[in-house]
């Protein structure tokens, strides 16, 4: 798969995401996991050398959540998303509840 366009995020986007996470130390590991899952492979090879989601993925997420590709996520929504990620994380147990 060919990599998408380089991630370019506005200061407003980065401030919204960073501010929401910094206020919740209990979500730091969850946020890192979510970032890791959204980051493209070999993200360190292309500027800005940060594990930021592909811009097309980010815009798709913003359209599905807010109806606009240029939307900036609300801090409350970021925290709610991370809490959901944490609550649905696989803890190593079977999803079916069986022994197999």
C-alpha cells in the first residue's frame, strides 16, 4: 500500500488533542496505544518524523465524527474516545468466553 499524503496538522488540532490528554494522566498509555494504531508504518522515515495519523485517515475520522474534514475535535470528545478505547481494550481473555 502506498503511503498517503504527509500529515500536516494545525496548531489548533495539536493543541486540542495534546491538551485533552495532558489533563488525564490515567489516559496517557491509552492515548499512546491509539496513536500507535493510527500511525502509518515507518512513520519515522518521513517528516515530521512523528507517529501522526495519515492525513486522509484523519480527515475521514473528522468527517464521520463532525461532518467536515477540517473539523477540530472537541477535548471532551477526545477524552470520551480514549475512555472508550480503554474500556474495550483486549485484556488477554477470550472474547467468546469459552475455553478455546
